[in-house]
């Protein structure tokens, strides 16, 4: 039986705002890891900017119901930052807290009749937690709470549903009282059924405290607090996990919503990464959310872990027992579950275990526990007792961005930190040093390809047949071609935008994917310049219109210009690096923060260090620079922006072509 919570309340806001419209947020079916925060604080705690920043990152949060009175602005701000966030109202079902003085609970208290209180046989009140008095679920209280929760809480329009706490199959554990265990369970059936009838099927109801099958038809799921929950089968991992998995199949509320809450058992030792991982990876054996906090005496932490940002994608199968493949019951063993972007492995035994993996996986790259999350590529893992690990599928080829075939690739987050292990990206259909891109040109779910050698562009269908071949600058031009592929017109069809390499004039031309010239082009710089021009395309201001970005080639300064789709100059340009540098600049675009507007990514050209900088549409520096490779190198760095982990924000890609320089393959 979970203990009722003491909710910490700060000063009341004297603001009156229009409530947002009814919400029906839902986590995407392919969103794993799913994170939760059981945050039982309101008032000033939800005004703090760090709290808003952190809580908005979670997929699901539980807040005190009185936050609707104290913190109306929080809901709009959180949903602005994270439109899919699920926000549930914390509602105790038994305990009345003596510290409640907010308008919501004042209204609730005004309707509580004397016969609604839980009493001992001598008529004195029952208290199950210091500072609280218990209400009687087996009587009229369950009717009243269902009505109040639906009308005054869910009816406020800010919540996605209700989190009913203190749910129990019985009451005899609290001592003699004026009810029975069977009547108590009946009271919960009444509460849950009437709440569901009043709020409808679109809102979420989850409980904390009981896995009673009688409740399943009315709820979306439950929380397993202090996992493995000690009042469930004595806290046995295997028993709690089996309930967790089985209940997801039987609850009738859709979608199923389950939360695994691990914590420090009230020690506050938030760097117990092994314990956190064990809870998280256990949660990932099912489809639930996960949170890690202080304990049942204080749910009010903003702890956030490296693993929370992992994007595993969609579940690919059910958990499998790696030590006993024929077993399907969740007993003590090593368990693995596959996802579209990786896998999770859990050791629930009392001994260290080493298991082989079917192929190579990449560990996360983190800062909190680098001994575990070190980015290494592994084909087997050793796990301590009661530990787990998240593994990602290795990246073997870049898609949706052009690169020099055979380049060595490094992947960085928006802060310039390496986020994945480097690799060589090579498409065997093309020659090394050709420029290539794999992209779904005809939007049929299959990847076509575009390549360019020193003079010719080739477009391949997904089956390898040639769709088009053409010479953007006549067949006499042999200096090399840069290109970008994008839907310039916003009409659902792609265009190929070309630029020249060193030795060519800085002319940009536009073709359709059949090689037909649809825009004769324009010169991004002086016609007499013979350093070529690098090209990129991106919507720099988030208005749905693509811009063409040009970077001066070798021999020119590292100058960047922005044009509209017709070649009209809309930004006279800026120097991405020292204007005296004469190796030119490589350009790309990337929406690194997921806000719908792309940033300009600039890499130093040949003769420069492999430095990358990030700018906004006006040339204002967003990131002052980092080195993608050894800072002593003078081969420069080519750049791209690709959403490697499918989280809606693009990573910054750095390409090293130094091996082609050494081999003499440069164009």
C-alpha cells in the first residue's frame, strides 16, 4: 500500500488567465525511452525557470491538482515547448491533508459531509499518515470525489487526466474501522467507473497502489512506485514485472499508460546510476514510462539522466530470455528487447552476467557514467547484478545529406559534443570520392540516390536503374560538382541544386530529378572567381520557404551568402571564419533545436582546420566553433545536418576527406 503524499505548496499567484482548451496529449507510438516525473510541488516551485525547462522535457508529469489554481501559465508554457507532454492531476483518494488551503481544496472540503470520514469503531478519526485524516471510499465519498474530479479538476481544461493515489484492495491494514475490505474494493470500482463515465474515454486515468483486475476496465494503467514495488509480492522483481507486462494487455483505457517509479529509497543519492538504469531498462521491457526520484517521502526532484534522451524508436518484439530462450515468464535472468533503433538488456539476477549480442551495437555516449555510456561499439556486454544497458544500432551510412563517398563521419549534438561513434560512410554503387546522397526522391518510402563525379550527375531509382544522367556545366567541365537535393518549390517534388568545385565559376543551377534545367542559374559571387561554390538549401526562418545558401570555394574568403529560390540575394553575406583565410567555406543547414527553422552550418575549407561553426539566418553566431577532427589537420571539414536518431532535431555532421587528399583523389 502506497503512503499518501505530503504536497509542498508555496505562495499563491494572484493571476487570472484564460484556461487553455481541452487537451488530449499522447506520446507517439515510436517514442522510446518514455520519461515521467512524479512532481508533487506547486506554487513557486513551478514558477522557477529551471523547473519549467526540465519538466517540459518529460513525456509525462504528475502535478498536484492545485497547480491549476497556482500555476496556470505553467501548462501553456510546458505544452508550447512539448506539445505531446501528458500532464496528470495528482488526486489522493483517501487522505485529507491538513495543510491544504488552496481554493480548489477549499471547494472540495465544502462538500465533504460528516458521514464521508473513515472512523474507528469508537467514532474517532482514522489517520494513515501524520497530518492527514482518512475518508471512507466505501460510502458517499467515492461518488463525491468522482463528481468533483471530473467537474472541477478535469473540467478546468488543463489536464490530460487523473492520477488517483492510495488505491488499495483493502483497508484492514489501517486498523479497525467502520467498513470492510470488500466494501473498500467496491468503493474503488465505484470511484473509477463513475470517473470514467464522467470524463469520457479520451482522458487518462491511472492509479497508484493496486493491480486489482476489477479496476482494469476503467483505467489506462497504474504506477509501480518504489520499483520493484515492495507491497506487490514482497517486492519481487519477477512478480512485479509480470504484473506490469500482463496489465498492459488487460486495461481497457486506451492508450495504456504505465509508470515505473524507481527512487533512492529516501536517501537522495541521485548518482546511483546502476539503480536508475535497472529501473529504466526494466520499464523498457514493457511499454511504460520511467522516472527516478528521492522516494515516497518526497517526490519533487528535477533529476534528468543521459539515458532519457536516447531514441530507441518502436518496439520490435517482446522481451526474450537470453539465458533460457525457451522461457517466456519474467523470472530472474538476462532479458533483451529489440527496438527499431537499438535494444535494451537487463540483468535481473544476483550475479554479474556476460552475454553475446547478435551483431554490433553502440553504447550511449554520456557524461554522467562514462564507464557505462562511453560510446563504444560492442558485440557482447557484461552487466552487474540488477543492472541494465541501452544499446543503439550502429550508424553505417549517412542518408538525406550529400557527402564524398568513403568519407569518415563524426556526429555531434548542437553543443558540439560527439554523440555517436565515428564511421566511414561508403555506398558501394559509386566510386570513392564521388559525391552521393541517398534520399527518397519520389516519396514512396524507398531510398533513391543521386551522385556526381567530376562532370556528371546521375540519378538512380531505388532498384538501381538509371533515372537520369546530365552534365550541369556541359561535358567539357571536369572540375567537380557540389549539389543539394531539396523541394525548393514546396510542391512535393525535389530539385537538384548544383554548384562547382575548385576551377569552376561560382554558378548555381537548378534541375528537376530528370535532369531538366528549370532555372538557368545565377552566380553567387563574381563571375571571374574560379574557386567554385558550395551549396546548401534550408528554410532559415521557419516560414515554409526554402533558401539557397552559398559558400565561396577555395581561393575565396570563408564568405556565406543567402539567396531565395530564384537566385535573388536576400542576405549580402558574412564571413564564417577569419576573412583573410583563403580556403573557402563548406556549408549545410540543420534544424539543431527542432524549432522548425534551420541554422547555417559552416566548415572551414581546404587548408583550414576542421572547425565547424553555427549561425542563424542573419549570420549571428549560435555556436562559436568546435573541431570535428584533429585541430592540427589542414584538410578542412565538410558538413551536413541529419536527424540521426529521429528525435526531430538534426545532428551536426562533420566529414573528413583527408584520405582522398593523401591518395591524390581530390578533384
